[in-house]
């Protein structure tokens, strides 16, 4: 994450999700793997867990379309939330990094987006 300039990268959604009645995003996370299957059977844990994003996270998610760079998303957030502050891009890149680390999104390099 230290060597990446997230502002030039393009995130793409890699997760099932839905928009709630309140306009927030809810991610549906499938609990896979042997350990998860065991806890599902033994402890009645669900096959799918849901993660609800707050209004800021939901705004970021809604701007992830496979075309907008992280910089573009930040610009949209600045327009929508006038009080975003000077730390907007620092927080945005951290959030994008967390989404990528958990494989909720995939990040591609802007320079190579038109290559096949």
C-alpha cells in the first residue's frame, strides 16, 4: 500500500451488495471455507454476513463504477460533503485500501485500463 498512489487507480466492485431503503450500501459477504462451514453447522452461524456502510462509505461505494479514479471519487465527495476537510484523501485511500485488502473491490492501474 505504501508504494501505490491510490489517486491514480480505478477501483471496481468485486462483491454482492444492495442499497437499503435509507440509501446506504449493505455488502453481502459469503462465509466460505472449512472453518466457516464447521461454525455454520456447529454454532448455527449464517452462510452470509452483512456489512452496512455509513453514509460516507456508501457514497464512496456508489462512485465506484470501474471508470472513476480514486481522485475522481474524492472530488465527488468534496462536492457532496463540504465539511470533508483536508484529510479527505488520506481517509479515502485508507478506506479504499481496506476494501481492496478484503477483496470487496479490485484496483486497476489507470495507465493500463484500455489494454486487453
